[in-house]
């Protein structure tokens, strides 16, 4: 008898272990462990359009190590959370590729949050929990955007913070729709909204629309909404009191709005047109839900009029077409400010619920099939696009060649098609031998190519130029007995301080786009630029963008620095005090 009892207990224990291994939480943990293992290696990435965008994280991590605070010590067009998460992950995994570190760093936040959502869901339906978790892992692990900005396959090294916002909105949407435990709901909502604010403020606006929809629909009680809001504002107050970063961040946002004044309508239309393939079925689905739910809506309105209670009124708003319409509006508002994103992925948890509701509540087969098809047409494109882009980039990289470098650390772990590597060399030679044509284009306000910064040959050549410039900087220092402690690159990205273990100037903006992301230099910026030991000016090729950047900073350099030819592709402004030191040492 005792033996039989022991066998039953052992069988139950084995079943419990097997059930735990098969649980969605176990899959999430396994995925996080696998990513951590991958980050212990430097995995080369195929170069892609606007690849240099993720170099901003290297610049930011170097500034953070120096004690600089985003928005307080330098202008930042987005929130600081992504930079801090990247710096933390890089400290643990110094061999990790910067693109993967930047893309996966948000899992430090979203991993626990989606874990809470999954934990609540799997108590009711393990299958449903998997259905929400697996797409989230797809979007979080594969570092690609849903939109195409170049015909050739390559890594999407740009729009990372936009992708991160979309992943946070996905977690938030899943919590608002599926979580039933009030404590878990409050925790996830407060955590996601706080993270959204400190990643990109427009994400907070989109998240607020999602939360308001859940609140008026009665899915989130006033007590829970209040608790989440208090936690959100408490986090902001803590950051403000300790660092002064919230008010500084808001100041940067206002300055950014001033630079981009008057283009919101254009960007709203652009966001809608870029995502029309997804928005059309979503819009049709919203219309179908409205037309087929008119009787239920009318009954809810009559009931709300008779009872005049909060519960009855919330039933009016707890309609699938209301939820979908609000989510679409939130997505369009967010995507209006983006170049590169995982657009509208947060619709998926809602579209899944709409489909399941339709099947569960019965009705005509025509209605069920129509709603299911439209929901699938809106939910599947982001998944298939990202899966296809990742396959094209990584499988196609089998024939790529590695870009040779001496000074680029993990930043140089990239590869490119041989024909594009050859083109990069040839174009670089032409930039050097025929500068007049490119200077004329720059004066006319034109780039040599409309997609210059997406061209793989430009991104490849830019890395080679940086590599050569570091050799030249070290040679110059050695021959003149000096050291450039502060290095400023008058270009979109400034990886030089990180690559050379030096310092970036304070107050100077990160991510230098003179037409969209840099306010006019104030007194602090001008003083910081005047004090830099060396400022670099790329010349392969001269562009209208670099001319505009140089025009911003040249008044701060002319009197205090001397311009030299550092390499065939870089001029440099050397601080005159350093040159006087050279003379004193006999150089």
C-alpha cells in the first residue's frame, strides 16, 4: 500500500515537472537564457540601411560612463531608458554585438512584464497564453522593422527605440485585454507606462489611449487605474528629484516640437499610407463589428439610460469596434513620428480576442469567416514581414564578406555583399578624387543619392573612414606628444570617444540631424564645442547635411581651433591650446 502511494506521488511529481517545462513561462525563461548565451559572442551582422543609427547607443553608453545624464547634460530626442538598458547589458556582455544589445536590452523590462501577463493567462488557458507570448518573442528577438526602406536585405540598425515602444504597447495591450488579477494588472500597466515615457514620449500618448479605452470600457477599475497612475507619477518624481531628468527631458521634447513645427498632418497621412496594407483590413473589420453589433450597442445604450450606473455606461464602450478604433488611432499617432518601427504589432492581442469572441458567441458562418479573415489580414503582415526580412538578411549573409578593421571593436563586426564592398571602395576613391561635384551638390541642398544614408556602400565606406581616422588620430597624438581627451564628430553619429576610450563633449546633441533633431546651439553648447580638443569633419563625401551641421558649430570653432587635413576623408579642428603645447615640446 505504501509502495503504491509512493508511486502515485512520484508520478504526480513527474507530471508536475513535465507540466512546468511545457508552460509558457518556461519557454520565456528559456528564450531569455538563450539570448544571454548568444550575447557572450560577437555575432557579425549584415550591414543594412541607416545602420549607423544604433551607433548612438555606443555614444550614449560612453557618455553615461562619464557621468553625463541624458537631457540634463546633453540633448536627447528620445528618452534615456534605452540608453541605460544598453549600457547595463553591455557591461555584462562586452562581446555582444551593439545592434543585438540595443535591440534585446528592453527585455530587461518587457521580459518580467510579459511574464506576469503570461502567468495570469496560463491559469485559465495555456494555449491562449502561448498565442500571446510567442508573437511577442518573435518581435522582441528578431531585430527588424515592419517597413522596408531599402531593396537589398540587411540588418535594421535604425528605429530601435520605435520598435521598443511597440513591444511595450504589445505588453500593455495584452495586460489590458487578458489579465484578471488586479495586482498584476496594476503592476504591468504602471511598469509599461513608465517605460514608455522614458523610451519615447509619443509612446506614452499611445499607451494612454489604450489605458483610457480599457478604463471607460470597465476593464480597469477606478481603484486600479488610480494605483497605476500614482505608481507612474511616483517613478517620475523619483527620477526628477534624484537626477532632474524629467523636467530636462520635457524641455528637450518642447525644443524638438519647435524644430518640427507644422508637419504633424503630413506625418499622420504618411503613417496611414505606409501601413495601409494593415490598416485597410483593420478599418473594414471595425466597420463590420459596428454594423453587426448595432443591436447590442442599442441595447447597451437603452440600459445605460435607464440605470445610469457606471457599469451600465461602461458596457456602451466595451464594444470590440470601440477598442479596435481606439487602438488604431493610438497606432497612427505614434507611427506619425517614426522612421522605422514594428508598426501596429500591439493590435494582435486585441484581434485575437475579437476572433475568439466571434467564434465563442456563435452567429452566422458568414460573419465568423468575415471577421476571422479580416482579423488575420490585419494581424499576420507584421509577423510575416519580420520573419521574411530576418531570413533574407541572415541567410543571404552566407555569401557576405567581413569588413576588415583595426579599431572598431564590436562595432566593426559587420559583413556585406562582395559587390557592395567593391562599390564602397570605388565610391570612396571618387569622393576623394572628385570632391568638386559633391560640394556642388551639397551647396544645391542635394545628396549624391536620395537614399545615400541607406546605401550599403555608404555605410560600409563610413566605417572604413572611421577606422582610418582613428589610426590618423593616434599617429598625430604620438608625433606631437598630445592626447585628444574630448572628441567631437560633426556628423550624425559620434562613436570616436567610445572606440578610443575618450570623452564626448557635454551638452552636444546625440543623433545629429540638423533638420529634425537639433535645436539652435545655446550658450552651454557653444562653450562645450569651443572646449573640445578636436572636432572631426567628414568629407567623403561632403553633403548638405554635414554642411548644415558645420554651420551650427563653426562659430564656436573658428577662433579657438585650427583646421587641418587629418585623412583623405576627414578634416579636423584642433584646439589651439593643444597646438601651443606642441610648439612648447618642440613639435
